[in-house]
C-alpha cells in the first residue's frame, strides 16, 4: 500500500487523475471552526437522486448494466492477480471499455504472446502499453519518497501521485504547482495542479441548524425501524470545543467483536488548541445536536494519511448498526454482500447524506493491479457533507468518500451538484470525487470485517 504522509491530514495516497481542476482553491475546504457555515450551503436542497435507478439512468445505465459491470470487474481483478504472477514483464494493467474488459500488454516482453492468448480466451480485448505495471508502481514509489523528503510546506501541497498505465506517465498532482518544485529529471515525473478538498461540512457550533438532507423511507422488515446504515447523516462533535462536522456514515463492520463504522478520518478533524492547526481529535457522533451520542472515534483506529477511521459504536446502539445496508431514499435500502476492488472504466455509485445517490465511471486508481488500489477517483458529484459515505458496485462495498473537487475559486463548497457542474464546465472540468478503498482500510486495520449483519 502506498500513501503520502501529509501533516494537514488530507493525505490521499497515489492516484491516477484523468481530469483536473486548475482554478485556484483556498487551502481550507470548509468554514473554519468557530465560523458558521454560509447560508448558501444550506439554502438549496442538494439531493441529486433519491433512487439508485435514477442515478444510473443519468449515465444511460440500468441496474442490470450495473450488475454486469460488477461481475466484469470481478473477472478482471482475478485475471490481474493471475497475470501479475505469470507475466510480470508483459502485464500492464486492466480496464473496462464500454461493456468489454481490456488487458494492457507490453509487446516484445517475455510471455506477451501467451498473455495475449489467455486474455482473449477469457473474452477480453488486448491493447498495447509502454511499460509493465510493476515498473510503473516502482517509479511511483520513488516519486513518493521524493515527495516525502520535501520541506513541510511543500510536502503539504502534494495531493496525489498520478500513475497512468496507458501512457506510462507518473505525475505529482498538487494543490498549487507554484508551491512544489519539479521532481528530479531521473524520476521522469511531471507536475500538475488539481482541486480536491475534504468533502465534510464544518459548522461553528454543534447547535447549528441542520443542512438539508435527502428524505428517507421506512426500512424493510429485515431491519430495525431505527437502523443506522451506510450514508446516514451524523454529527461529529469535537472533544475540545463547541465545533462539529456533518458527515455521512460509511459501511458498518465488526472488529475484535465490536460493531464499528468505516468512514473518513477527516470527519473528526478540528483545530488543535495546542497548535492552532487542523488535527485529528477523536470526536463523538450523534444523529444531531440534541440526541445522545452513538459512538466515538479513537486515535488507535484512525489513519490520517490514508484518511480512514473506524467509529466504535456504543454498546446500547450496536443493534442499530448490525446491518450491511446502504441508505435508500425513495427505494428500499441496498443490502451489501462482500467487497470489490475498483477497475478503471467501471461504473460505481455513492450515497452521501447531502446528495443522495450519484453514479459515474472510475477515471483513476493508484495501481495497475486492482487488488493494490488504495484510492479511486470517480467522475461523480460529492459535495460538502458527503464525506465518509459509501461507494459501491451493485452489492459490493468498494470505498468511502474522502475528497471532492466541488469547490469554487474561493474554496467554498458548491450548494448543489448542478451548481458544481455548471461552474466547473467553464474551465472544462466535471465534478469528481476520491474514495479510499475498503480493501486498503481492511489491510490497515487487521481483523476488520466489512458488514455487521
């Protein structure tokens, strides 16, 4: 697993970025602690789709298409594991193009003819690539080591490392290209700017008015009436003052016999009184400003660089979290069954407490090997408040929402996906989000079982 160490806690690892935002963005994505969120962030209902079918229809896809893509991604991931061992110098990665799986090969490498034959026998197409996946990941590791060696101010400005198997390029993606020097020539890496920021909604006080959230429906008979499922809105309150973040619950799970929720670490990031800098401070969660707490973050189960954390659910509330569902609005909750590694070109969907369902194609991952992916970039909309929410493929858990580019040139979150699409289109960009894969989170916290039913 590869990820950057970033003191400001928004580290998201190595990422293949296909589309980027070049508009200037403020260093802090959300209102500072102690500053009420702007009226614009609450004035408009941000719900994009209240059903999974509606979100898929925007892409011209159906639930059947979604199911087939999930199955194809499983087959490609299994093939990748096989080819990594059998053809280390010829295999360059996998992706989905339309409804077809595609295997990248390095012509002239040892075993390329056997690899090509095997891929076609499995029903995949074959394309040419300049370098094996193993070589690209090794280059990215060297670039990461260089980034980690930079002075703190410059290191903070590094957002991701971009690995593109189709071109053989490795690029350092930064918040501001002027803030980071070009990598040494022998690394062969470029630099470009991007605009990802944490997608949680900060408020100055835990008594602040709740922002709009998607409507919910009665859960099915298999769930308790007050069940808490992936995508549910929660308030994360700081342990050091009257400050809070609005976030979304991620996937429920179990670790060491405890019921936990898998979400983003930055949902519990606040200004540290000792340093006056943003820091992970283990907060408590509740459904709003007045109900009792449901659980708490702990320092032992938070990885700030990975941007992943586990919420330990309080014993009396564990029955409410013992399910493997995603919140449904206008539809029954979706029961999840297992996990999946993302594949470039695959359609994934997310549910967040601010925007409901949105779906889009995977435009980037941080490794040519699906099983090694830590971060996944998807061309779909997530806005402030969606952080920590669930990203899934049909009925497979894939990632939790970490970052978004849905911020204007002043660094303020757009009030809706429509506003984000309209404004970003002016600079030739589209709404995108970054998710931290459940595979990397499970690896970070051994013994974690995704799903608590």
